[in-house]
């Protein structure tokens, strides 16, 4: 058996892709290891959305040059969004890379590795996903929770985002294939599944008979679609062994009444909505091509909380978007305070080649972007600490995921609203649902005591 180390950067989709890479490589006798220095094959599964992930990747790649020179038999591969977008740059700047592959041809990885083993430099990028999505083997890296890709790509054209270029347009997996995968997870003891997609809330529309590719480019919902995320969740709800269902990441345009009603009705469906708002200002949203207004977004959150008072609503925000004024930025601050998000992922805008916003002249200076980001994060933390304190002395259902990374004497898990909870307990609880009384609340985590030991 040969050994492979995969460094995964970026989103949950990349984490799921890495698990499929491990499954594929296992078929040609590669086993996963956690020590990069003992690997026969090192693969970077890259992200081009965030600048921090980019910098980390290039830093790792530079360090491996000496390893490669000392051990010419070491194979080095790069996959994911960076390779899909910058194949020529990778080959010219880092000639010691053996394999460059993209987001659309992961299923070809075993063949590419075999070529590299024979001394061939390999670069293979598919511009589009295969018409029929292949079902891939998988080696899970988790015990209680599992990622399940249900839709790939995105049909929106947000002016800052490179995802449609590197991931392609939306293609949904067939529901019967998804159910087979989730049924296996239930049989193997997994308790929670997270349905994944760049725009998971558009799931199934492209499978419906009245789907229009022309309209879908701008984001739309077919009249009375035969397939949808809500309908898929109802199917998954019937799978034995699975106790929790989540989905990420959604687009506000596709958070329908049907979806909200389904989550409210089904006990296994977690009251958790990761639906990026990106900005709290209508002018900025229009320049981003987000196809909704602040008022529309607020109406969505009101619908959710009317049906589920304790629902967790989570957002992403970009500050310092080209042309964003101080007043427009403060509208984002106001939106965070008004909506009272349960968590926010925040970032300063970073230009991405081949996106419209990168070419605009009204770029905000880095110093100003970082100052706005610090201010937004301080407001987000204030809101989050207040929300967490509201959970003090309440009993919460926790799915125990493993040991705490900060304290090995503690276990860690998540609430239905995806909040991290640490508590003292025996290792035999890992993978189980337990009740915890919350005794301490901080902005980044909750702490509690096991009920009914």
C-alpha cells in the first residue's frame, strides 16, 4: 500500500471532494495518512474564493520544493478551484508539480496518478462537468456527521464570484443515488447528514421536465418543479438511522415557502439556515448581482422565525466591495443588528481574475477594507455573545462529534442550530445524541453539563 496526504482548503464542498479522492485512490492501493512527511503522494485540494486560502496553499507548495528535490519519487498533485482557474500558471511557476486536475474531472484521478507514477507530467482539466455525474467511492473522515454532495455548480452571476467559472453551471444528482448514499450512512452509524451545494437551495430544478436553461442562468424557479430541496429532505427524513438533516449553502432567491414549511414540519430537519446576505445595502447588492433587496431578505428571515422561533440564521458578508461608501457599509452593520444573525462568516473583498468587479475602478484601499472588517466582526461578536447568553440554563440536544481540540478531557458537539458545545463526558458518547444543560456562554462556544448521566 502507498500513502497519500490530502491538504483540503476552502469550503465544505472541497472537504467532500477530498473524501471522494481518498475513495478513488484507495482503488489503486493508496491509504490516507496524517503525516505529510511520510506520504508517497501529496494532493492539495485548493480554494480560490478566499485570499487567505490561496496564500496558505502557495506557502505549502513552496515548502514542498525541497522535499521534492530530496525525494524525486514523491508525487505532488494540485486539484480544486485554483487548478481549474490557473493551470498554466501552476505548470510554469511550479514545474515540480506532477499532476494538475480540476473540479470537473475528480473521477479521473486514479488514471492521472498512474500516469504520474510512470514519470509523466499530467495536466487534465475538464471545462464542464460530465453530462452524467459519476457516482464515486468515498472514505469518510468523520464519525457522526457526513457531507453529501447533492448539486454541483451555480447558475448565478455574482460580479465578485469565480465559482461559476471553476465549478460550472448547476447539475443535480439523481435523488435515488443520493438516497442510496445516505442509506449506507445510516447503516454505518452516522447520525447527521449535511446536503451540500454551491447553491443547494436550487437542488432538483434542473431535473424537472419544465426546466429552462436560458432562464436558469439568471436564477429562477420552475413552475411546480417535480424535484426540489424540500422534496429531497422529505425523502431523506425516512432513512433509518439518520437523526439530523442540514443543508448548506443556500441563496435567498431559492428559500421558498415550501422549504421553510418542510424544515418546520419535519423533526429530523435542523432549524438551521446558512443563507448569505453579503451586504446590507440595496445599491451594493445590485452591483453584486444578488437579485434580491434588503427588504426581501428580511421578509425571508421573518417567515423563518415566524414558523421556527429558535431557528438559527447564518450569513456571509463581504466588506469593502468596489464602490462601497461608508454609509453603505454602515447599512450592513445595521442589518446585522436588526436581523440578529446567529453567526456570520465575514471577509474583506478580494478581487478575482475574470470577474466583473475585479475590473472596476472604485477599488477600496486595503487599509480601509480591513478597518471595516474589524468593525463588522466586533458587531457580529456582540450579537453572537448576546444570542449565546440567551441559551444559558437551557437544555440542548447535542450530537457528540469527538474530543475537544482545545481540551482532551472534554467532548464537543453541536446543537441543532450548529452551535459548538463543550462538556465533560466519556468517549463512548461520541456519535450519540445527548442532552446538555448550558452553564457557560462565550461568543465562540458554549459549555455545559451532561443531563441524566
